[in-house]
């Protein structure tokens, strides 16, 4: 079986304790803790290598590199000297601290660094408390020669916690075999003796090895190194005594100091080889060249370990430290003593350190350690445990102190230890708790009844500024999060404002509420139920423009383009003649909105202007017929048109329109004319019955938004955002007075004339001779001659057009061209005509000419068309409209009412086409651009007006 003590092992012990060699051997426990230098090839426990005479304790390339993540104590048991060495590793070791800082990375915050140091500080305190309970001798190592006063606080905290948790461990300790009653009641093997080692003294003494015993040095009573050692001892003892870190009775103290032995050791300055390559090269140079025969006394010595050999010209301590009176090593053989002390004629620094440590180890083995001061001191409790018992106790104590599974009492004590160690946290907690109410008051000062998220965040930032101004320390982040949570709770306790945005970008001013169409998820939810309201109102006219009313800021395009105007129809437009645009007509009760694709469909060409002969009533019938088709025909399938029948249909349509106008004027006796009309009508019906519809519309899915050129084919909206109504006969409009409607700016309520040239037949009056003279043949001859000589005359039919713009203040006006308001002369004569309206793109937005401190923009809202009535001896003229609007810069689609072909308006009427107020598709809402350079990209496309002359 391999000996587990041949090399350094970690704590707690993982090997089988029943298989260790010589378990009944009495041992001495020596521990070392403190601060280590930044040297990757040695540590503060490297000093123990001279006692063991082996290269056991190494630097970061040894135990720290492989085992530091699993435990923070490295152990080694020297079976020959029966000493157990414990080395405490912590973040006080510079190498280990540098390694942990590298693990944090460059992006680590100050809070992360503080948490790392705080956790390691707590673990270091627990482990140090464990060492004070398991050790006989504890060595405090420090790189300099100044006693670190920060240890005083640590010693007081550990002493306070040790006395409180000692009673909880007595029962556990009494159940371990081999533990005596005094050991179990006391909770530790003894009161450990504290020794101090300072590695770099302030005095630089670099002497040769042979000069150590010179006459000059021997004549001095106290060499400089010894004087410095005495001064440091005289400084440390009063400090520890006055702060009650040590007392007269050693059993009541955390540790003790020897009163008749030196307890401070100063290492002489040395030039160490920091690079092992350099050391090996020097060794090769020394061994490759012949040297003189060595001194027999020197040759008899054992080779030095690596940690001792790598020093160049190690200086000797000028004078050996005094030994105790009982330095006879009673428990050791002479060979062991020679192994430790070596030859006394030449004392190196390592040998001096052996003497310094071993004089205290001797007293442990002799059980003569008594550090009580005074006449009435009680006998100290001291236990020299055997190896197996001590290993069992060490594992149990490690589980008790460092494991996470602890009882409530122990956990409370360690929580107290954590609070006592972290003074910065206690200060920060007190400071932040004092500032937190001030920051909360800053948030709650002068708050409105309810407010939105942005205002809430601005007040939170104000409270944060107050908190940042006064709060300090590591508890800052914790209390900052608590401040944010407190402000959040205060805001959500009935002070939240509804943050629904209107289509124009205004917020709802109500509290958080449910819409009437919504159902609360929780029955106990006390949120009110109401509609959105931004308290922003504009003036707007109805569909026909006869009345104006206040319009609430819309939150959806239905209220903007449909509901407001439908409510006004009951007072104004309801009795007027309307032409309905195509809308969705469901055939099943479970109709639903169509799911829009993630990407827009390929752009369809806008509706082209083409001749149509059907009347408005026939169009309405056609749309109602298409909406009643079955689902199989409503999937947007395109049907090929009978192209060979189009010319006939167009020809018959023209004849039908020409004859329908004259049908009412024909006398009943003209039976031949009526038969001709009936024949044409019958032929038209037979040909149209053979022509399939061009596209079928869905009756189960509707378009959730407005129709545009990128909308999926075959889908119609639930309502139309356009409106077309007839104000009355064409005689209602007077070109001398204009339209007498409210809200129009002075002189801007006139329509523009649009003259259409047509051919007319002049009236033929019979002459006197034709009326009274001659016979029947003469009359017929003159009549035929008169018909041949009659010439056709040209005349014009006048149509009136107007594009009305309306601003949010309710001001209205007509434009004769882009950004040009209509002007009339003093005698109410319009100077312009409608040529620009029919041949140019008209802007959708234009500045309003109202007299306000700040000008506002107006939007095209209505189009007025006065269609002429049919007159005898003159062909009829029909007006065709096909509105197509682009409300935003490209790639904005073109919006239209959803007609497959231009709409023909009936004659003799004043027609009003109301355009949408808000344009919205499945992806965005198109409002007026804020950049005035983009306004020209929003327009009503040319080709909106067209005409057809009846033959």
C-alpha cells in the first residue's frame, strides 16, 4: 500500500484513515498563515522545506496550480520528526489574488471584485478559526517588518465567534474515539502559540558565510538583526495585551505568546533566483568545471533542497537565537536531532530557522507549554493527539465549520461572523437605509394622479440621482434595486396611465383600463372599462360637407374613416343618394380576418381606366352577387376572360347608353325604335351571360385593413374608408356663388370648370314654302335636300370639379393646382379651369391659409364633381372617377376604394367623394411626413377623372 504522507495532500483528507501507517504516533501540528510575496516559484510555506529537508512546499507551479480550486489548506506529515505541517492559502497570497483577478476578466465590475474579496475573506476567517482549534503552533508570516494592525480586528472577531460556537461542537467532538474529556470540553487541542516571521527586514545585511563568526561580530552584544527582533517583540506584545487579544490566562485567549522565548524571526535579505532556467544554467557551469577538494566537514553534510540551493550566497544570521533551557530533545534520537540542527560550527539561515521553530516544537512534545502570566493562573489545557485521532477530528471540524449543511444555531453564528468581518457592508447598509427614504420622497413629490412610463422613468432617475448623491459602499446596488422596486410598486398601485397610442401619435389620457370589447382575465381586477381618449379633438365635416363637428383623435382606422361619418349621417347625409363601394359580405357566421403574409405580395398594377357601360345600380348588384358566391369560388382564383367578346360588349354598351338616354323622350308610337332597343338589350344580355367574372371575392375571410395595390387578391374590408354621395341636381351649384358650405375660406369655395367638346346637331326649322306651298312631292324633295345640306356644329359640355382640403381647425378650401388656392375676381368669376386637376398629380397635403400664429397643414378630404344633365340634340357625357392615393414616400402602396374598373357617375348631380382620413395597411400607418421635403411624395395620382361621350 502506498504511503499517503509521501507528498503534499489536501484538506480535508480523502484517503482511508484505517490504513495509515503508525496511527498511534503522537504528533505536533504546526500551521502557517499570513501574506505571501509575488513569486511564482515559492510560497510562505517554503520556509518549512528546511525543516523537512525536502522540496515539499512549492509556488504557483506546484500545489496552487493543481489543488487550489478544491481546497485552501495544503498539508504534509513528516513521519521522521512527527510534525504535521498545515499551510493556509488565501487571497492574501499575492500569486493567488493575481490568478483570481485574471479569471474575472477585463469587464469585471467593482461589485464583482468586492464580492470575490468578501467571499474569500469569510472563507479565510472560517479556515483560520479551524487552524486555531487544531494547531499547537501557528506561524504568522508577513513580507515586511511591520506588524499588520488589521489582524487585531480579525483576532477579536474569531475569539468572539469561537466562544459562541464552542458549545455546539462539544457533543460532536465527544463522540469521536480517542478524544479525551478535557479535549472535548475545551474544543481544541490547546491554546496555540503564535510565532511571527518577517521575510524582508529593513536592515540590509549581506555578509559572507565565513564572516559570520568573525571577531568583530562576536564582540557585539546584540547584532543589528537581533536588536531589530527585540524591538519588534517589544512592539507586538503591548499591542496585543492592551487590545486584549491575549490575556493572563491562556485558556481564555485565542492564542498565546511565549514570555521567555523569542517569538519573532527575521529572515535576512537574500538575492533569489526568480528564473529556474537561470538557476539550472548556473548549476551546470559549476558542475562542468573541476573544483578543489571540498572540506570534509562540508562534504559530510547532506545536499540542500532546491529551495535552499537556488539562493546565491545566502547570508548567515549574525547570531543564533537563544534556545530554551530545555533543549535536550528528549523524545528524539541523536540522529533526528542532527538531521534537524545539522553541524553547529557553521549556521546558515535555514539552520537558524530550524532552531527558532524547533525550540517551540520541543516544548510541545515535552508537554511543557505554559504561557499563563501571573501568580494565580490555572493550568493550561494541552493535548498531544495521536495521528489517527487528530485526522478524524480534523475532518469533523472541517465539515462543521466549512460545509453548507449546518444547523440553525451554527448558521446564525456564521452569519454574525460575516457581518462582523464586513465593516464596509455594515457602514454601507446604515448609510443606504438612511438615504433610501429621501430618494423615495423625491420620487413621490408633486406627482399627477396617474402618469405614463416615460414620466415614471424620469421620476425614477430623479430619485436615483438623490440616492447616488449620498449613498456609498457595497450595499449600493442592492438598495438601488430596492429603490427601483419601491417606485415601481408605488406607480402600479393605481397610478398607471393607459399608454395606447392614437393613429396620430397621441397617448390615451385615461388610467389603465379595459376596452368594452375586452374581458378581464381576473374577476378581481378593478380596472375601469372605457374607450380610449387622448382629449385631442379636431374639426371635421361630414361625408357631404354640409355640417362640421368635433372629431376625437382616432385610435383605429375604423373610427377615423367610418364610425365618425356614420354617426353624422343620421343628422345630415343619411337621406342622400349613395353609391356603395365593395365591402365584405359573409356567408358563414364564423368569418374571420385573413392572416397577412410576413412579406408583402408583389405589387399589382393600379386599376386602369377603361370604358364601362354599367350603371351604379348594376355595379352594386354585381358586387352583391360576387359576395354571395360559394367558398370554392372565393379563393381569389383568376378566370380567363373571353377576349374575343370584349369588342362586342363595348360596342353594345355604347349603343345601350345612347339609347337609354333617348328612351324616355321617344313617343310611344315609335314602335320600331323600341324594338331596336329591346333587340340590343337582348343581345347584350346573351353575350354577358357567356362572360365569366374576372375575380371572385372571399366570403369567409375579410381584409383587416384598407385596400391597396399590394393587398391579397380576393379579399374585401368589413367597411369602406371611402364615401360617395349625391348632394342634389347639378342646378344646385351656382358658378356665381360657389358651394355654400361651412368652414370654407373666403373666395375659395368655387369649383373649376372642365369643358368637354362634343358634336351637336342644330335645330331644323321648316321654311314657309315647306309649310304652306307646293304639293307633297315638293315638300319631300325640299326636306331631303335640307337634310343633305345640314352641317354638324361643335359645342362643349361643362363639368365642374373641385378638390377640397381641410385642416385640423376646420378650415376648408379648393385648390386649382398643386399648392395653389382658388382665387376669384370681384365679380365672382373663377380665373382658372380644371385642367391641372385632370392632368397633374395633386398633393395630398398642402399648407392652410388660415390666419393663425402657427400655420398648419391641410389634407385633401373631398372631391366634388358636378355632372351635366343630358340635353336634346347633344350627346351625353359621363364622368368616370378612379381615385388612387399614395399617402407616403415609396415603397408606400397606392390606396383605392377596391373597384375593378373606373366608376361612372350618373348625370345631373353634385357628387361628393370623401377620401380617407387615415391610411393604414397591415404593416404601418401613413401619416403626414414630418420632413417637409417628403410632402411632394404624398399625392393623389393623376387619371382620377375621365369622361365618356355617348354616341
